[in-house]
C-alpha cells in the first residue's frame, strides 16, 4: 500500500510539473508574437534539454545525432526528406486510406 501511495504521489508531482511547464511555454509564446531576435532567455524557456550523441562516420561524412527536448512537449521527431517523400507517394497511391472528414 505504501508503494502504491508513493507511485501516486510521484504521478501527481509529475503532472503538476507538466502544468507549470505548459504555463511557462504559453506565457513565452504569448510574448513571442513579434520575435525579431532569438534570445538566450527565449531559448531557455522553450528547450528543456539537448542531448548530443557520439559522432558516426559513414559514407566519408561525420554525422552527430542531436536530440532536442522541448519544454512540456518532449522530443519532436522531425521526418527526413526521404520519409516525407515516401509518405506523399503512399498518399498518392492510396488516397482512400487518408481521407479526412471535418
């Protein structure tokens, strides 16, 4: 029973932190309506952490993977150009599978 209470307390604490993070992001976004310059304060409020991985040499080029975790959102997986083109081709070939009704 004590372990369950501790897990529930931790879940509540995490949810409360998410609320605080979301409020910070919303406040920052409201202030950003007319951004002319990316400032350290703005970057610090929008980005939770950045992870830089070891470099990987392939095809004669050095590649470094960088993961950016945004505040209250987490890491956003941005598709590569190849993935976008493959998805577009799939939609062209099977439009009935991608029909959306508003």
